[in-house]
């Protein structure tokens, strides 16, 4: 009885911290530096799991969770090392370096949120995937309930129906308040995972329905397109895997290389004024032509362009340039300008190819496909938004990529280290819903 009470208390504590991480999207703590609440709560999750590990360690589980989080975060290492090289070559002053580190490690620290995801997996096993989703839904639904309480249920539902029917062609003043970008992108990733791996379980269907409702309330069209494309590619690879798993796994790697090539070509097209041609053809690019023209002087598309260091473009946009935006709403152009030609390619490889190969290692074709789908999703939404600066989405992608075969990896690690699998790791998880 005492153990059950402690287990429930543990679930309650970690869920409360996770909900607060997803709820406080804009608040920050001023300690000389502005540390966001969500970053602080991510560190609380990791710190709490670390204390439990020290009190009662599960060695294999801790190793897998920590190692996977670190490998997932290698793109952060790439941006740091490349930027240090750029700053060294350009003899940058301390202020420039400080701004770069602030943008990478204080505001949107990929490692912190990957470690928070690893913490949930360490504590709950692969069930941590679903606890994390419940935390997102609680935070999102509470926001929506607040909007309904202020404006009325009938008005909200009416505008919600109009939003769906017109495919966001007509958006009311009430429903627009539910357009919570970061949580919508997080739920889009979960919808990919849940549709790809459906379950015959009432809890699953409840979570799917609530996720879809919150996702549609925000109605991010780019996210919908990204979900659809990712699932089409995922099911294609899944179909191939039925007949030849090795071919499907190799194809996921080849497609990753193709995506990298396309993203390099994407920068070349921007430099060649492709968006201006779209505007001249009557296609609305939402002001991106003006933004891209304004930042054109900061980069060249050739191998001799070394970059300016991470955080450079954000600083320029916020301090010197009067283009009316704080970012270019294009993570790839931003990273190209910051990291340079070769740094950009290395960064792409670490984010796309390395993750697909690592999480799909040892012939785990399902992991390779899921990682590839989620990567495609991230890439598509990042071509029009600064989505890679959304740390909560970073954490969601991490827990889905890390968690899908987490239990199997833990058992394999423990058997390799000690020659047996403990009772705790035999019974924990098994990818059950809550």
C-alpha cells in the first residue's frame, strides 16, 4: 500500500511539473539573464529524476535515457563548435559570443528539453510518452477553457466550426485566441506518432480525440500539411518494410540524404530571388520577399561563406533592421547565415541523417521510419516558421524518437552490462497506455 501511494505521489509530482512547463509559455525569471519558466521546469524534471536515480539507481535505464538525450542534442554541439570557430576566425568580441551562447543555451536549450524528456522516460519508461501528452493536453485544454469562460461555449464552438469549414479562410476573434502555436506543433508530432501506431484502447481514442480538437483549434495549416506528408512517407516506408526491412531502413537513410540536398538547394533558390518570382506570379508570401531582401547582404551561397556565428541574425533583426519582425521565420536560412555553407551542411547532417541512423540502429526499421517522419514534419513547419526555436517541440520530438524502443534498449543495455535483465526492467513500460 505504501509503495502504491509513493508511486501515485511520484506520478502527481512529475505531471504537475510537466503541465507547468507546457502552460507557462511566455513568462520568464529575471536573474540578470531571462530564463523562461518552461526552461526552468525542464531542468526541474531532469534534476528530480537525477535525485531519484541517486537514491535508487536503475543503471541501464539511466544510461540509455542520458545517452539518447545527448545524441539527440548533437545539433546544439554542432552550432556551438562551428560558432566558436567563426568567432575565433573573426576575432569576435565577448559581447557577440555572449549573445550567441544566450540564444543557444538560455532561451532554447535543446539539451535541457531532451534531458527533461529523458527524465520522463527514466521515471515512467515508455509510458512517459503518454504522460507527456497528457501534460500537454491539460495545459492546452485549460487555456481553451479559460477562453470559453470569457466568451461563452456557443460562441467558441460556432467560430470553431467556421474555422474548420472555411479551412481558416475565416477566423473569428474568439477562436484566434486558441492559436497557441507551440502546443499546436507539439500535438502535430503526436498525431503523426499516434496515427502511425494506432491502438485498440479507449484511453488511446480519448487522447487522440482531445489532441485533434486542440490541434484543430489552433489550425496551423503548415502543420496540417506537414502531418499529411510525413504520414504518407511513413506509410510508404512501412509498406516496403513488410516485404524487406533492410530495404526500408536503407531507403530512410537515402531519403534523409535527399532531404539534406533539397534544403541546401532551398537556400540557393532564396538567394536567386525565387520568392520574388512567386510574388510576381501572384502568390502571397506573407512579406517574406521584403525580409529575405533585407538579410540578403549577410550571406553568399558558396563554399567560401563561413557564416557569422549563432545568434547573429536574430541580433541584427532586433537591433539594427527595421523590417517589422524579430526573425526571418525560416530556420534554415537563419542557420545558413549564422553557420555558413559548411557549418549548415554539418548541422543538417546532425539533425537529419545522424538521428535517423542512430535511432534506427541495429535494424530497428520502425524507429528509423518514426524518426524520419518526425524529422520531415519538423523540416516542413520550419520552412515558414522559426519552429526550431520552440523548445517544447524539441522535447516532444525527443521523447517520441527516444521512447519508441526505450524499454528494449534498456533491457539490451542491462543484459550486455550485467548478463541479466532485472525484474524492474522486465515489467516496466511495454509501451502500454497509462
